């Protein structure tokens, strides 16, 4: 009989493994195996392996974050527009300009639903609208006081693309431009 060094169970001499705990008793008959850890190769504890894996994950996430942040286009960069004929045009960051001309006080909402700008003033004023060249643009202006005309114009790259006006007392002037 061979006594198991791990659990102490008495196994037959022909047994290679302990019947109770499956501990290797011998590789060949009569030869007992030394089950101590082999010092050859990597003998790293589970905690160290876990720390190495977590460290690699952190490094990968930092690299991804760095690449992602450096590949984003700045909001101040100019827009590059490629026309249907394949020609490349570089336009200003703010290709639309609104001009409001009034004889009295007025207020206006300009842009598109994503870039709404609210302004008020009197006389003639112009505003750059933070819209891309392909965005739809809306302008709603209202006379608050004064007689005379309230006129709104929408310019795209310096050219008037839409305009509207009113001479009524406190009327609203609407302008919609579909690129």
C-alpha cells in the first residue's frame, strides 16, 4: 500500500493517482513523484498575473485616449467642402453671415436648430453664424419699436442667398434657407 502524501489515504501499490484526491502518486510503478513546484519557467502568483493584465489594459486605454483626442478636428478649423465635380473648396469656419437692418429696436433668433443664436439691437448689425455650408439656416427677426423697414439678409461666402423685409409696426420677418 502507498500512502498519499497530500490526504493520507491508503492506495494500492499499483495506483498512479490517489483514489481520494487524485494526487499523482507515481509516473511508473513504484516511483513516487515529487509534486513540489517546478522552478523552471514562469512561477508567478495569480495576483501578479492580474496586476500585469490590468496594467496592460490601462496602457491600452491611455494610448486609445491619446490617439482619439489628437485625431479630433478642432471647432476652429476651416470646413473643407468637396463639390460634385470633385473640386476642393476650403471655406471659412462660419460661411453664413446674417445682416439685420432696422430703423428701430429689433430682436432676432438665427442659425438652425442646432446652432441657435439670439441677438437684439438697433440699426444695422451683422452676425457670423456657426453653421456648416450644408446646414439649413433660419432667421426670425421682430421689430420692437420704430417705424420704417426691418430687413434681413443671409450671405453665404459674401453673396446674398436669401432676404426678406417688413414695414409693419411690430411684425415678424422670417427667412429660411435650405442649402
